[in-house]
C-alpha cells in the first residue's frame, strides 16, 4: 500500500505526450461529430425536397378533386399531352412552375428549374369509360433533382 501511495505522489500532472494524445482524441471526436451533423443536414435537405414534392402533388390532386366540375376534362390527352415522351417535349408542354412555396404560372418565372403540368381525363378500362371517375396525370421536371428526365404520377378522383 505504501508503494502505491508513493507512485501516486510522484504523478504530479500530465506530460506533454499525454496532453497531445488527449487533444488528438478530442480532435478526432469533434471531426466525427461535425461529419455526422453534415450528413444529417444533407439528409434533411433531401427529405425536405421530397416532402415539398409530395405536398405539391397532394395539393394539386385535392384541388382537382374538390373542383372537378370546374376542371377542363381532356378527351384527347393521349394525342396532345400524354403522347410526348422525350424530356424536352414534356418540359416544353408543362406550363406551371413549382417552387418551394408552391405552384406559380411559368410566365412569372420563365427560367424556373421545376416545371409541372397535369391533365384530367375520363377513366377508361379497356374501351369502357367509367362514369364519374377521372384520371389525373401529373408530369413534372426539375433541372437539378431530375436532370434530363421527367416524372409522371397518376391519380384517380371521383366526380360528383
């Protein structure tokens, strides 16, 4: 026991090597924490964009659903809107701009990176047209998120 007390008394502080190792461990720990925070921040940004897109799509469908009587039903959408299959054709046919805050006319923001358009058609199963049911087809492009490609979503809404 006397020997242990003698060793403890001789330990009068940290040496320079111990201090440097301590700072190195703290530096590595800080670096890992900052990298983790950056990863969470980039993940949050992707999730925010995804939620923004889902909210925009949901708002369009709800708007169409609640105002289906006022919507223009396109009986020739297959030849006019839906026949466009290349990215540039689709982008040129979309007349709305979607931004973080919602949807605005393309005329207000001509260089808009995100474009959106939709068409409401009668729902058909084979050659049979189902009365009171409509298919809402939403197409969108975005120069950054979907570079060089377009997305298409389809929803079924019930009329009055």
